[in-house]
C-alpha cells in the first residue's frame, strides 16, 4: 500500500486516482498520521460516452439570441 501526504495528494490527485483505479490502495496521512484510505470500487464500469453524441438533435425554430417577445422590449418601439 502506497502512502501520500495531503500536500502530495493535492498536487498529484489525477495520477494517484489512476493508481487506485488499477486495484491498489492508498493511505492518506496528515502530519505522518494515517487519516484515510482510498480503495478501488469492487465493480468498475468503463465510460463509453462519446463526445458529440447529441449533435444535430436540437432544432432552433427562431432566433435564439434576440428577445423572446418584442412587446416586452421598450427599446425596439
């Protein structure tokens, strides 16, 4: 089991989470006293979300930048 101080954990969080995700345990220490342990979850599900999946799924019928109701805008009168 690997040990890490809070300062090290803050600076290297991403790599330490990768370490835990691979099945290892991580002990977190504050002033050389163990305060927590990170353990991997028993069932890990791969994320298959693809960017851009919702592309072209929204259709704009009118101008989305202008006012919704012209009568509410005094400056247009």
